[in-house]
C-alpha cells in the first residue's frame, strides 16, 4: 500500500481533478445561463493549478529537466509552497466566497461575505509581507489557512440556512449547489485537522506522510467524483440575481 501511494498518489489525484474539469467543460453549454458556469471555470482552474504546481515532482523525476532542477536548487522556487499559498490558500478561498455570493439570495449574507473576504485578502497580503523571507517559500501559512476556513464556514452556514428556510429544501437532492456545498464542507471537515499537523509532514516521519496521503486521496477522489456526478445528474438552476 505504501509503495502504491508513493508511486501513484499524484497520478490518482490529478486524474480525478482532470476528469471533473473535462466533464465540466462538456456540460458548460448546459449550465451557461447559470452561476454553475463559474464553478466549472473553477474546476479548470484547480486542474491547471495542480498540474503547474507539481513542478518540483517533474524536475525530480525527469532527466530532461536536469537543467531546470539545478537552476531551482537552493533557490526560493525549489519548493512549491509559494504557489499554493497564493493560488490555493488565498485564490481558492476568494473564489468560493465569490461563488457563494452568487448563489445566495440574502443581501446581508452577501455583504458579510464580501467584506470578510476583503478583510481576509488584506490580512493575507500583510501576513505575506511580514513573513516573506522566513515562511513564504518554505511552509504553509497556518494563520491564513485558519482565516480562510472561517470564510468557508460562513459560506456553508449561510447557504444551508437559506436552504432550510426556503422551498429549496423540498428538492435539495436535485440541486447542484447543494452537492457542491455539502461536498466541499465534507472535504474541509476531513482536511482541516491536518493543517495543525503540517509541521510533521517531512521525510522524518513516513508513517504520518502515508496517513496524510491516504486521507487526502480519499477526500479528493470523493470530492471530484461527486462534482462529476452532480454536473451530469443535476439540472441547471435559475440565477438569484
């Protein structure tokens, strides 16, 4: 099992991400008049983000990239922490906030998300500026991740509150926004505890590394396959605007 994860973890994860993105593009015409089209763009964004962000693995595994490997060795960009800090820890949160503001009806909820996200972006920029040399290129920013989790939690609370207090609850099983919200909520519920143990993610403790890979693999496969199913199964929903 450990050898299988070591050799196939990235391949399996990237595969389900690409499947979801491709299915999304194939369903784009179906959802072109709804806010779901933005989520499809997000799936494509994630697939590209992960493919590009895996560059340390490429330079380590392919001899043809030896020149690039030597160039990056010992430099700021040798590891990909900076890439995920910008485009996942911040970019991913900003998008999800944007998407939920699109599908929510309550103006107060939308306003809260809008200004809390702006505050999050300001906080992230200041945090990056203060810790630029020490942490930006070498580790994940736990403070930014926790702030982002609060934003995401607010999105879920507002959305489920609206569903429970409207007629949407009668047909929630047909709503793609419900599948998206419930699946992402489940993913964050599983992944969040691992943030606190990120410091142990090193070659020193391979038992923890394999455990983390197993958890991430299960969560990612479940999430992206659920997205794929929802895009095919659900019907387009009318815009709230």
